[in-house]
């Protein structure tokens, strides 16, 4: 795991390139605190802040192939690097290291773009072709690792126009580039508020885009060309064996996935929530590891959020060395600005903050790699959203008794979900039994909360216009079943845009911890797609997964009600009254956010502050957290104020490897110190 950054800029003064490149890396050094290096060529620079995990002494970057035609900066891990290395050796390729970075580089030299579908990993990569002058960027098929870019026009000292292109693992690195300024984008904020997450190629800031999952980008001569190299494999042939064989198939596929993700030269731990998915990952890790496995979890004071008893049961049953961190409302309030700084996007709930603290806890314990259960609910239809979609899609064909039976089975995770809740939901289902937003049938109820949050903005365009355009232009989407469409939307929006990023990778890499997700292996996703709804009606949560591990986990883990990971929301800030809450309580501060409607925002804040705990609605809670996180982002990135103390380490920044291929400057040097980056200050 690393952070990468770079630029193509014919107009930037050659003498400024080293300091700009070092400053960009300094702003993301938390991602790769072990070492750093960069490559310079005429008008081109790219570099890496490295978190060393595989081949610790020999994996320094940037790295070149033997001909020095190709140079690479690589963020992430290639899990099948062992198999690909052997295949490439058979084709005559020679290797100088054991690092997966060199496998990616040699695969590119051998196969070009065709190498990407062969990769099983979590990565973002930049490759420079010295001969053609091209810069090539790519991102893994599920969006596990981030990659942002800015594509704008520039000019040299003589006024000649040329393309200016910036890229980085985190947007904050762009602030080190001369003349760059952050501006919130009202249209993208509206879409983010409504859909709970930025769309695959969007960000909340003007002029900044992210490379979509499963995509690659070629930059040459001031032009950029975007390609898709991988699509979601959801519509696959059904599994033809028996249910017992299906369970065995799923177990073996997951076992192979975990085994591949345990490849590391440093210790690998596991995040154990106490739920089915993380318990399965923990079980397979203990089965495959030659040493005692360490597990980590979060505890809450409030019983409604706490799963510590389930965590202890699983840890004891599997014999792990378990460690937990107790997170209070005061902890969430105190660390919210720091977590938002690393997330770089508005959030609809505060559950990412405890994950920020858990990652720090794991790193303090000496762990640099963590396995987790993300992706299981998307693959194996674990969310109640999928059951709701199945029921709503058949609603008009059911009798009233069948409807009520279906409603009763929707939310086993909610102990308070009784007759009154079912009656209310029945009324909603009757309103939304017919699709209103073309292609978004499965998510229409969820998006009602998002539509409310979008009212925070002055701009009142349709917040779903861009999402509708995305689904409308996606080949094959219209032909998918309602449940498959629901899966597609989850894989394309909430999973990469929040769960893997805001709540996942961005929180772990804030402390130099790499997260790996065995359920997000292409083979696992295909296996799940071939079995889902094959042996059950979809109303029993992840039935095939439970059968696959029956008898191997505590019975309580297999039979207990699903408890989605949650954390306290708006009430935290209402109770704790942190100083930064003045960003919302002060009309002067609130009006500094140009795109926010101050009248609606003031009404929302006033209502939240006056409403007793337990009476704040879900949509109001989400809108408040959106508003507060947006205000913090505006203060930190647009105004350059209120930044976390750790944003700019006082000890400066040392670059281990510097490769300068610029005309008349060709050299390689090491251990050059730079002062602390000015960046957002």
C-alpha cells in the first residue's frame, strides 16, 4: 500500500519540479510512511510514498523495467503476483525483486492494456512510457484504491498552450501544485447527498475527477483517453450442482481468496465485528495461518451500537488474540474533523470516525495489514435492500396476507420492527410498487432521504440526473433483473464511494494500515452470482454462506439477527458541542459555504438542537451529518483553516530515491530532505 502522485505540466518551471513533487508526496505521507521516491522527466513527474509490505528491502519506487522504457508508481497489492510471475518467467521475463510492483511492470511491458483483466488485486497505478511519451493510469475493478486527477489547460513562458494534468491517491496532494485551489461543486454535492456517495467518476470539488473502478486513462500530448477494462460479472450461468456442493464451492473459493490475501512479509490481522462476514474471514485466517491471529474491534457505550459480546464469543471460539478499543461520543466528536480531512468527501453518517480510531489502534499494535468483511453483503445479497426489492417487485401479484408475511421477514436486525413499522412500510411499498425513477427501482425508498438532504443546497436541479444518465448509458443494465440492478448500484456507488473509501481505505491509510477484502475477489463475486436465489427465495440472509460454515463458527454467529455496523450520529455533536459546531451555529460561518442554502440549513440545525434524543428522524440525522462534514471540508480545503495538527509534520520530508531523466540533468540520487509542505496552509 502506498500513495502516488504526479503531474504533466509543460508550463511549470523545471527548477520548481522537485519541490512540487516532494510537497505532493509529503501531503499524503501517512499512506506510505516507510519511504518515498520520485521520477522526473521533461514536463513530467511522478512519485510514491511507500508502505512496505512485500519484499521490504527491494521494492523501492519509482521502479523501471530492465530497458528503462517503462517507469511505475504503484499503490496497492497484486494478490496473484506469484502466479503471474511464473507465467511471465515462462515468457522469458527476468525479475530482480520479489515485489508485486515489478510483476505489474513486467506484465505491462509484456501485454500492455491486456494485462489489466489478469490482475487480482487492490491497486491504483501510474506507468510512464519514455519512448511514446504516454502516461498511463489504472484502477482496480472494484475501486478499492483511490485515484484522482485534474485535467486542465496550461501554458508555458512563451504562451504556448499545453495540457496540464495532475493525479494523486488523495485530492489534498493537489494543493501543493502552483495555482491550484479547491472549490466545492454544487451539482456534485447534490448528487452525493441524494445518492449517499459520489458517482464513480466524480468528487465534491470542481475540476477534480476520480478514475472509475475498472478503468484506465492514457495521457499523451495534452489529450486524455478513458477506457473500461472490466465490468461487473453479475449475470453469470447458474450453479448446476446440489446445495451441499454449492456450499462447499463457496467455502473453497473464499478459502483461496483469504490464502492469497495473506501473502505478506509483515503480520496480517483481522477486523472482527462479530457478524457473519468478518467471522468467516477470521475463521479462514486462523485455519491458514501458522501463527496466532490477532483480531481488532470497536466497542460502544450504547447497547444499540455495541457488538462486543459477539466479538468476544467468536474470538474465544477461534482462539484469536483479541484487542478492542472503546469509542465514546466524546471520541467521535473530537476526531470528526481529522477523519473528514482524510475522507475528503461529505459523509451521511459518523460511523467512519470509529474506524479511523480502530486503524490507529491496530497500527499502534504493530499491524500494517488488515483483512475485513467488506463486499460480502453486496455479493451474497445480505442487505435488507435486496429483500425489499424482491418483495416490491412482486407486490402487485401478492395477496394481502402474503404481503404482510413478506414485510415481517424484511428486518430481522431491528428488534423494534413491529406491527406499526410494518403498517407504515406497507403504505410506502404501495406507493413505490411501480418504478418512478427509471432503472433505480430498488433504491427509490432509500433515495427519499437523500432527496431531503439535497435541499440543503441552493442549486435545485434534479440530484439524480447524473445517476440516471449513468445507468441509461451502461450496456446491459436495462436487461438486468431488479435484484441484479440493485447489486450493480451497490457495487458502483455505496461500496466504492463510502464503505471501501470513507469508512474503509481512507481511515486505515490515515495511519498506514492496508485493508484487504477477501469477499471482493472476482472468483468469489462470480461464485456468489451463480448461486444467489438458486436454492432459496432470498429472504433468509446469506443462507448459502451460513451452510458453508455451519459447525465451524459459534451457533450464535450463524443464527443471530444481523446487526449492521452503525455509530451515533447527530446526537453526538448536539451533546458534546465541539468548537467546530460553530460552523453551523453561527450564521456568519454558515454563509461562508457558498453553495449551501442558509435558510434551510438554519431550520435543520435549529430543529436538531431542539429535538430530544431518539426523536430525530433518519433523514434529518443524515442531512445534519452531511451539512457538518461539508462545513468542515469547506473550512479545511476551500478556506485552508482548522486543519488537523498531523496534516503537516514538523520534521520535513526525506525522499529516498530520486530519478531525474530531464534533458541535461540525468541522474539518480538518494536521501534528499525537503522542508514541511505548505500545502493547504
